[in-house]
C-alpha cells in the first residue's frame, strides 16, 4: 500500500516525492527522481507518514507529517539524515514551506489548527494553536507583504466549511474568512462544493 502526498524541486532538474509505504506497519517514504521520473534513491523510516516536503537551499529537503508528534527531518541531496527534530507540544503537520529567511513554516492539526516556525536548523522559533472552534489546516504559504496565508477547514454550525486565514510573521491572526462549502486543500484548488 503506497501513497505519495507531496513533492518539491531538488538539485538541478531532480525532484522529491514523499508519502508512505507498508501494509501492517507504515514506513515514511522519501524518493528522489530525475527529470524523466527515474529513481535516483529511496529512503524508508519505520513508523510514520510524510505529508509534506520543502526544498532546502543546498539541494536537500525537509519533510514533515505524522509520527506520534510534530516533527521535521532534513535530508541532504544524497538522502542522508542531517537532522531529525521532534516538537512534543505539536500536532501532526500536513504541509511545510520554506520562508524568506530560509527557515520553514509548518501547519496541520487535528481539531485544533496548529502552525509552527522553524529556523534553518529545524529549531523551533514559535508555535501556536488556533482552537476557538474545531479546525484543521492543510496548506500555508508566505504572503505578499509578509506573514502567511493558511487554508483548511473549520467546524461551524454543525458542519465543516472552508477556511482561510492570514497571520503575521509570529503567528498572530490578521484576518480570517469562512466559506459555506467543503474545505480548501490548496490555494487555487478546491474540493467539496467549490
């Protein structure tokens, strides 16, 4: 049972794809392919699912997902683990993006939206929960003019509805919007009624 959830650019014209593999035990799966889709290398790590991957500035990548707690793992361009960090207060994360300062921002959460900011070495700079109502975040991206845009879903009026939020560079909410349909899984791509 193999699934891929995200991909990003690597060095040259190569790219990374992440997900999981396994039947009874899940293995986090990270693969590097060339521009023709030929496998350059694959790595598996017992106990987890990789939901998101972002490029590092040195041709490697940083991965996040589900592994008992919030985590990030950096691999170099040859697939060697550079660092593997756990953030015990965090929840599972579904997306990671590189930031203007070459750090990373991650989002996710199960019924409480969760966002955290990491420096270039994966050290936690800040983390926030957003839980006035049950909500989950699926994607975060740096916004024009600073801060971040976050999309996902929020539980209002006995149903899940699409949710969009803008936060500043430290995770403080600037504004939020809800849309009376499904949920937003990515900017520009919509599901469940959009």
